[in-house]
C-alpha cells in the first residue's frame, strides 16, 4: 500500500513521466497504445486493425497516428477504439515533435507502447522511453537494405530501452540483428496474420471482369501493392511488354502511392494502356482475387507481404521474387514460383509457364492454400502477441529505461540519480566555507577550491 501511495504521488508530481510501478499497479484493463506514422492501406496497418478487433477484453487498445489517419485509421475508429491524430509533419525533424508524442503518452498513460513502421519505430520509441512507458515493443516488417547509417545508429541506441522488437519472418530477424547489432533475445518472430474473412466475395468473377471491360475468358494477372519503388511494378510492365506469350494477358494493378503518375507514363510508353488497369486502393480484395488467374509480386525487398499470403489463401497461384521472407512460404514449383529480383525476363518466363498450364495453376493454388491457412490466421497472431505482452508484464521491471551510447545518456535510473546527488553533496562538503567579507569578494573558482589570498 505504501509503495502504491509513493508511486501515485510521483505520478501526480510528474504527470508526463509516469513510474513503471504506478502504471502496473493501476487496477482494470491493460492499456496498450499502437503508434504508427499513418494508417494507409498496407500490411503493418492491417496488423494493428486485427489487434484492436481481436484483443482479449483485459486489454484496452488506443491508437495514435503521428501524421494522419488514412483509410485503415477510419476502420479502426469504427471499431470504437480511441484514435488520436497528432497531425505532425511527415519529416518529424523538429525536436518538439518528439515532445508532442511524449506528451500524448503522458496523457494516455499506457502500460505498453507497440510501434509500427519506420517513423514510429524511431521517434515513437524515443518518446516512449522519455515518457518512461513500462513496456516498449517495436516492429520490423521489412528488410531495409537501404536504411541510412544514422537510422541504424539510432536503432542501436533505442534498443537499450526497448523490451522487444517483433519481426515478420526469420530472414528479417537475422538481417535486423546484423544491421542493428541487436541482442538476439530481444528480437522475436511473430508471423503476420490475414483476416480470412477478407476473401468473402460480393461479386462474381464474370461481373467484376465485365465492370472493368475484361472478357470472361481473358487471362488475368494481378498485383496488390503500394505504388512504390520497392514493389518494382516497372519490371512487371517490362515483362508484359517483352514476352510474346503474354500478349493477351490483362493486368490488374491494385494500390496507390507516390509513383502513380510515373507508372502510368511507363505503361503508356510501353503501349500497354489497353491491358493494364490501375484500380487504386481497394478493400474488396476477395472480389479482385477471384477475378485473377495469377498473382504477381516482383518486390526488390520485402518482409513477408500480406497481399501474397492472402492470394495464396485464395488459391491463386503466385509468382514472386526470392527476397527476404517470401521463400519461407513460397516453395518454388510447389506453392508458387520464385524468380530473382529485378529480372524481367525470368518474371515473364514464369508467368508464361503458369498461363500455359491450367493444371499447374490449379495444383499450385491448392498447395498454397493448404500451406498458409493454418499458419496465418488472426487468432494465432493475436494469441502470440498477447502472450508476449503477458511475459513482459510479468517480469520484474528493470531499474531504468536507459539510452546509452557514444556521448549519449538519457533518463538515468533512480540509483544513478542518487549516486549523482551523493557525489554533489560530497563535493559541497569539501568546499571551503565562506565566512569573511574578504573571502566573499574572491572569484567563485578561488573560493571553491581554496585558492586565492585567503587560502592557507
């Protein structure tokens, strides 16, 4: 009881910096804040949506968008989950941006902060450490080979105050440990999950194709991905243009992004405008997958993309690049076809092989569905995440959340503060006591060390 009163008095004195003990003693549900830059349509954002929908009742989820909400943010709000949009600039280069995130955490008082995507992984974790959030978890869903050196250095420093980093695949874990020099015990693999209800259809295959002006018997490929350099749409367009066997193939491009105008211009330059259909960001993925004969994902780098897993669950045969976590689920020739990244010729050859063999498409689609359905359900993902939360909450709290590194030491522990105060008191006791008017006129540095005319 006494410890609880002390913790509450500390919390009242410092509302933005709450003690770990005070929060863990709070009766009721366990408050979890999910922190991301924005909630556009994407795999990491879907993970947060799945969590807030399916967390056990003993958890109280809150969501914070650093920049903007986006379509997934709107869906999260419809679940009744409290969602806060800070509206900070995308770059987050101003020091007070981190202070704003820290202030939000001080007001919300979570027991757990779980960050998603790069911006929140850096600035959100820093703010959580400064706010002394009891449990801090990061997420890494991609292999960022082009991550800048300063980002990697910041990650190394932040790992000291991070309890766990959840990664989406074994390959992502291995790469992250090498890149950040992270403690392997702090990096845990939890495979992403798919809400299989997404595959429900509201239109027939023929009616969707007709709405797009595509014949019911036309060969159709599709890609569901953001329009970014990472997803390598250009290589897919080049493969369509350069492979004669694909001359009749129609392509559905689902997604939006910064390269939208550039990719449209590329399609026009290759004279593919009549065969490539840009559909923008869509949520009726079950309808779209039902209209596809083959799913394609030519990414240059990845983690374990949810759109790929979703296509496999729909029994649509996939062609994907052999990067990062993709080979962990796509076994070449059995559950899909793998090609090297940035290789349009190999991509065109794999697509030609699938479109030329209906029996192969059916067999691969069937094997793919059997591979992913037991492994990537939402229930298993949420169960793994909540078990992680429980393990971390049950552990004795560390003495502090400390960032340490070259010329950097933030948030000293209580013991370190006490030692510092003791050293200051000891130095003060050793100083010469000023008792005369002449001594008081001496420069401070002389009085402090007993120098000057009155020194004996």
